[in-house]
């Protein structure tokens, strides 16, 4: 048959077999056509140049969809690298990490990235966009890809090819520039009109469009404390020569990973010890230690390890759970959908919490409440607490850095810690591993091992978890006195064997299938660490894979 039936927005249409998604967009008068950048065909992401050969269901995606935004920013990064190579011949560009709604990049073999240089690159990018040059996808053998990468000096890409499970790879060509990018691209450069560049810390930040206002560039806020953590992590990774997946894979292949594990874990312990020293050296001033961070950052393990180090410093910390200060269920605020919003700061009885903090710091005893999650009610079970001046109170929770949580305690009496898994390990120079993905994979494994949730449920809840982080955690991260990076450079090589079968179990009919496929796609590049004997029982990773001596699930 020459015709196929395509379902779009619950309406079935007939097209000639081989019609591309782009041709369908040209034929149909779809709303906000200019903001569509990619599509899902029977729940598989496909580029707009993809020809349809069979009956299918198509969902066109704009940049307000996560896959749409990833496609836009990936394509924008491509033309950024292309422009850099034209403005600064022989330069080498690395895409480092996301920070403050921008993508931080470094331009190497360049003496100084001046404001004038940034403007020249920006101007060249806009010329490339204006010319609406096609981004051509070409399938080549791994051997041919390696020759192309060698020609452009992409040596980490060369090394990464050794670990691909497929014997061929798709590369993208635009003009005279060719490169491999993990993921999908827009059809041509004319789609990429909304962006700006900003010089920052000797590098350049690429700022893309606002997902809700696609014609406007995102707001960018420089986050100096977070930037310093990334810089420190990057320097350490370079010293260890484990700043790319290929380097990690080489270490695993040679059987040298036990030393790497021990070194990484020792680094964590040293940093936690240093934080305990900072609290101790503050004298009697820091009575309240507040620990916050996004989901699956390892906050619980960190808090337990910090308490041990504080005891080493002859302090005797006590811990208070914010969960016990939840308001009664019927008093919990509701979100815009009418559901209980347990992540709202108003789901906590702030007045009672502050009253207890004041009394404790003044040397009085208080009866700590107990929240019964089955009944949704607060109870009192005779849990009396009284502390001395040498006993800091540790509180771990998502609102820890929000001043409203502990407003009764003077800022001089508080020590705030932000914990997050900020991986600096990328696939290669141009293909990043978002820190969000590391946390998501941690959570998938933990929820399956310890909470009875399958990967489908974890992925289903993830968007609401992320929305809560954007509202309740990230706006306050720069308020921290210190930041702790809980990422372990080796952990994805361990998590792979746990996460992969869980992700593969998600059926194509499920809306979460696309996300599962994306995560599986990048996990394929990791060699697997099968033997876990060298991972200590106090490791943050144990909180997720099991065997922790610190966390009881």
C-alpha cells in the first residue's frame, strides 16, 4: 500500500508512505508550528526529517517538553562549537555543566576569552542561524566515525567508540563541520533563533529560550558557590584523569577501579571531616546545623557521617526530623490541582518548630512530637530532649536553607549545608551527563530496592519532584555556608546493572517509555563494575544499592 494512517492529536489522517514529519508539519496548520523541534512516533523520539513508513501515532514536541528542550539546547551547542572553530581556528571546545539555567562551556587553546571574542562567536552563530543550514544526520561505521573524530581532534570521542554496543553510529554534518552528539537535533539551524552568550569565569555560558516563553531568552543568574564546587570537582577529575566516561571505562577494564573507589570515598570522608572542623571551630556559635539538597543527593548518609565526625571533634550532636513537625493531614496546604502539597514549607508547623528550637538553644527541655503517617496526626510519646552548649542540633530536610524555617534562630547561630550530586563526568567533550540524570537513576534504584516502587512509578513522579526542587530548594542553594558534592565518579558503572533491567521493563505503551529509553541509551557507554566489595558500608552509594550501615530504610 502507498498510503499510511497517522494519528495526530487524536485525529487520524492519511499520508503517502515515506512522508516525513517535516512535510506533515508543512501540510498541516498546527498551533505554534514554529516552536516544534522534534516528535514522538509511537512513543519513540524521532527527528523531524524522519520518514513515516507505517501506520503510527505522532506527537509533535515543542521546547516546553523536556525532550524538546534537550533537542533545542543540543542543537544550539552544536552550532556554538561550529562557530567557535570558525572564529578561533584549532580551538577545542568542551561543554562542562549546567548552572543557573545556562550551559557553561570552555574554549581551550585560546589565550583569553574576551568580551570581544564572545561577541564574535555570538555573531557567527547568528549568521549560521540566518543561513538556515541543514543539520544532516549520517549513519557511519564506528571505524569511519573514528577517522572523522581524529580529523577534528575529538580524542575522547575516539576512545568512547570502543565501548559502544552498536557497530555503527550517527554523526551530524553542517557545512564542513561534523561531530557526534548523543541525542537528537533540529532539522536546520534556522530553528535556533533564541539564545545569548555570556562570558563567565574564563569560559562562555550558552543561555537558551525560556520553556514557557519560547521567543524569550531564559533569565541567567550566576551562582558563585555552585560554580566553585564544579570547578573543584573538575580539577580533581583531571588530576585523576577520570573526567570522561572513556577514562573510567579504561580504569575498569584494567581492573584498577578498587583503588579509584577507595580514593573517591576517602575524598568524601575528608570533605565531611573538614565540614565538621568548620562547625567545631565556630565555637559555641553554631548551635543549629541545617542540611538541605534535592532528591537522591544522599542527604541522609551525609548527615549520619557528619554526626560521626562531629563526635570525633568531641561534640555530641542530636538530630531532629522535620517529618515529626508536619501539620495534621487536614491542615496540609493543597497545590493547584487540589492535592495535598507535602513539599510546601507550610506543611510544617513552623511556629512549633521554632518554639522548640528557641527552648533547646536556651537550655530548656522540650517534648519532641511524633507524626503518625498512618493516621495523619501528630502524637506525643514522651520523647524529651535537652541539649548542652556543645551539642549542635542537626536538621535535614528540603527547606533547611529557607530562612523561614528557622527564623527564631539568629543567623550567627546557624550553619547551612547544601548537598547535591554534581557529576563532572561527561561522555566526551560535547556530550554531558546532567546531574539530574544521576539523581534520577539513584532514585530508580533506591525506590526499587527499598521502597517497593518500580521504575515506572519513579519516572511518573519525577516531574513533580523536580517542580518541588525548583520551588523549594534551588532558590536557596547559594544561602549555604558550604556545599558538599555527593557524586561519586565511579557510581554509574555500579548503578548500571541495577537500573538497566528496571528501565527495560517499561513497556512502549507507557508515557514514561521515552525517558527510560533515553537513560538506557547513555548507560550503554559505561563499562560495568560487578564486584562491590570495595564500596564501604558507609558510602553514600550504599543508601541506594543497599548494604548501608548508616541508613535504615
